[in-house]
């Protein structure tokens, strides 16, 4: 890594801290930051170890020392801020959801491709080594014909009417809360591992707390349940919720085929289960026995547990490799993947609102950006 790859940060909260640690681990220079106001900017600069703060995004973008900008702000700001970064000719990592409408996400994909910048979205669960192992085993045909996928992403941090956050308010989060926020990770992970595409879906949504402390009327959903059909003919169920007691960040997928089934739980990411009719194998994160892509992402020897920040560090390291070499490493989630999640979010909300099955347009949903950036 070139030691002076310059990082600019937008936001100073939870994810700005995660991104900053990953940027530092990759050997980049933490140049400057803008957060919500001058006081928050100064505090975040000090806490996250940046060299300076700026009064505005425009000032940050005018700094020639900044090569890549990480957008870690509330969802409705992503489109405008990421577009400004692209317009300034800088590389961009924009948090999920990439945008609050698929139309905006589509514009960002095209703008990034036209500008020739690297544009990535942190679907960082892809960077657990055993997720790569699961993907490699599906690709090798070990599961047989894909038949069923069951996935859940469950949390409990909004389990009381007293719990509130900007994420509850459509003004900051857009038309979908829980699906855009964590359903986006779930569908990305499933499509990444299977290489399959959800073609049609139907959904129901639920707002358990119609009012919350500090919010007049809550218009965003607490939970969504979906039935889905894949291009391959596989069927599945998905459930996402932020109001399930005891569940903290339970992203879990079961992928079944005619020969075998895989099970991965991101709260227990050092294990991958491979079930057969006769027996089950618990696959451990032991690099010498894993596929090359999974082994590549093992940051420490097995028995020394890796977790969320490690996966995030690998994601950011791959983005910086793409910036430095112009070659996008296999599996890097780009703005095209952010668009895909935005389309699935819109489809899920349309299905829930109409009570109908919704089909995704396979042509636009699979839009890819170039593998090699000039
Ligand atoms: N990839 C992941 O695994 C993951 C996990 C959690 C959150 N996220 C995403 O990250 C984003 C940020 O979430 P968070 O948990 O860090 O939220 P947060 O509330 O902790 O932080 C948001 C930050 O944005 C700042 N901010 C507000 N307006 C701003 C502006 N105009 N310019 C610059 N900064 C501004 C706030 O001051 C705050 O520091 C969200 O879009 C969320 O969906 C992603």
C-alpha cells in the first residue's frame, strides 16, 4: 500500500470509526473529516485520529491530499455526497444503502463508471473467509442443484417504544428502514454465495411501534418477511427485524441443494456447516484446507478468532488495492451491488404495499461496472 493514499471521511459515528480503523490498518493516511457540525467534526477528528477537520464537504473535496472519500452518514445524504465525490474525480466508498431509491443508485453507478473511479459499498460480510469458502463450494457444485434458501437478519436494538434513532425517521432513512438497513446485507450475502439472483418476491411488513419516544408517527417498518424465487428455480424465505428479543446481529443463511446444504451465522463466523443426509461437517477457518480466496482473507491463524472488524479491514484493503492497481479484486462489492440491493429493497416494499408478487427486471438488475478501471 502506498503510504500516502489520502483518506477523507464523512461522518463521525459508529461506522466512521470502523472505516477509520480499517483505513489505518491498510496503511493509508487519515487526512481529514467532516461530521454533522463543527463541534462533532472536531470531536471525531480527535477520536478517530485524523489530521484535520473541514468546514464543509466542498472544502474536503478541494484538498488534493485526499484520494478516496468514505461516506458514513445517514442514508438520505449518501446520493448527494457520493455524487459530489465522484464529480470531484475522487474514489468513493459509500455506506449501504447506497441510495434511498434505485433511480438514485443507478445514477451513481453510471456516474462512477463515467468518471473512472473505484466506487464500493461495504457489504463487508462477504469478507469473512468462510463466506468465501461457502461461495467456492457452491461454485464447485458441492451442493448439487440449488433448491432452497432461508435467511434471517434479526436485531433487538429497537425493541421498545422508548428506543429511537435517526434510522426510524423516513426523513433521514428513506422509504424503507429495516430492509434497506439490514435486509440489503442479507440479500447481498445470499446472492454473493449462491451466484443466483432473486427473480420474484412477495413480502409483508410490520411496524410494531407506530409511535416512538421523540417521533410523532413512525412510517418505517420494524420487520419484513418475504417469500422469494430464484432464477435457478430455488425457492426461499427471508426475515429481517430490529425487534426480536435477544438477537443482536443475527445474520444467518441456510442454502440447500440436492446433494448438501450450507449454514453460516455471522455471529459465529469461524465455522461453516456442510450438511449431508448421512452426516454433517463443521468446516473450520484453517487456511491450509480452504479455497484460495478464503485462505487469502485469513488475517490470523485459526484458533485466533476473526470477526467483524477483520472482515471490514479486508474489504477496505481490497478497495485500496483496486484504487492502486486499477484491477478490482474478485468479490469486491461495488456500486452495482448497491444498486442491486436498492432494487430489491424497492421490490420488497412494493410487494408489501400491494400484497402482490413483484418481478425484478433481470437486465437492469445485473448491471456490472467494468472489471478494469483506466
Ligand atoms: N456496512 C455496515 O455493516 C454498516 C453497519 C452500520 C451502519 N451502516 C451504515 O453507515 C451509515 C452511518 O451509520 P452509523 O451507524 O455510523 O450512524 P451514526 O449515527 O453513528 O453516525 C452518523 C454520523 O453522520 C454525521 N452526519 C450527519 N449529517 C452529516 C453531514 N451532513 N455531513 C457529514 N456528517 C454528517 C453525524 O454527526 C454522525 O457522526 C448508515 O448509512 C448505515 O446504514 C453500515
